[in-house]
C-alpha cells in the first residue's frame, strides 16, 4: 500500500507539473506548406517545401493568463531586414472563421462576428492581400494570404486602435510577436494563421486552451483515484 501511495503522489506531482508548464505558454512547431485551401498549383506548391529560402519559421508560442490570450510569437533562424510580418489571424473554436485579426502595421485588433470572415480561398479571396501584392516583387510563395484587405477590415464588428504591440521586422533573431492582446479564449481551442510578407514560410496551427490541459490532468487524477479504490476493495 505504501508503494502504491508513493506512486500516486509521484503521478500527481508529474501531472501538476505538466499542467502548470502549459498554464502560461503553449508552444508549437511549424510544418505548414499552405493554409488550408490555398494551394495554387505553382512550382513551390509542386515541390512541397515547407520553407522557401529565409527566414525559416521554426515555431512559436501562445502566452495565456488564465483563459486570456495575451501574446502570440514566432521564432525564426535567420535575419532578413527587408521582410516584415503579415497580420495575425485568430479563430476561437477552430471553425474556419476568424474572430480576430491583429494588424501587423498598426497593432489594431479587429473583432469579427462568427461566420463573417472565413479562411477558404473560394469564398473569401477578396478579403486578403496576397503575398505578391504585399511584398512588391515576385514572392517566394505566390498568391498566399498575408494581410486582411480593406474589404475585410470594413466588415469588422469593432476595432481597437493600437490594441496590440507588434514586433514585425525579422532582425537580430528577436521573435516576431503580437503582445498585449487581452483576448478571452473562453475555454476554446485556438487556431492561428500567419505569414511574413513574402510568404516564404507560413504558419497554420491549432492548440488547446490551457484550461483544457488542466481539466485533462484533473480527469486523469480522478481515474487514478477510482482505480486505487477498486484495487483495495
């Protein structure tokens, strides 16, 4: 019994350490070639390279305080002073429609009603500024979303001017970051989409909100406790 009790304590400590480590920051890698539906049949699409040239995005993280998303950042492995960040697109609940767009140039946070501004190329292409237009010269990954267009910005339900602080230049390996967001995730999963202005490397990823990780840990503890009671009957 002492051995089992000791084992339970060890498992509890591991679980709480695990959940605590994800309570603040959830990290992600990057293996996206295109955002869903945005493959276009060009050479870079056929080759299927995750990254074309530099900078290569190596991943990043979402920083939470409780259920509030405060920051999203992206790491990269090489400076490139002529390339800037595109806008950050955020989908709460991962249903294919953006709830927030954080503008890289201004820091404005635009909020959208559900079902207004979606991801798919077929239905929403006019709501995006594409990489060829944004970069000003033929881009690494052609015709890929980089910014929300003026048409999309006009559809926003609200707009918080200078709501975020944005580090937008690929220089000195300082992470590209969108901080001061203050977005209530409401216990939902979070999907983010982002690309630099040339779209040589793009990010599209979904992560669970930290409270989900904590609930998972609590559920495992409950199963363990139930198993212990059955063992000693």
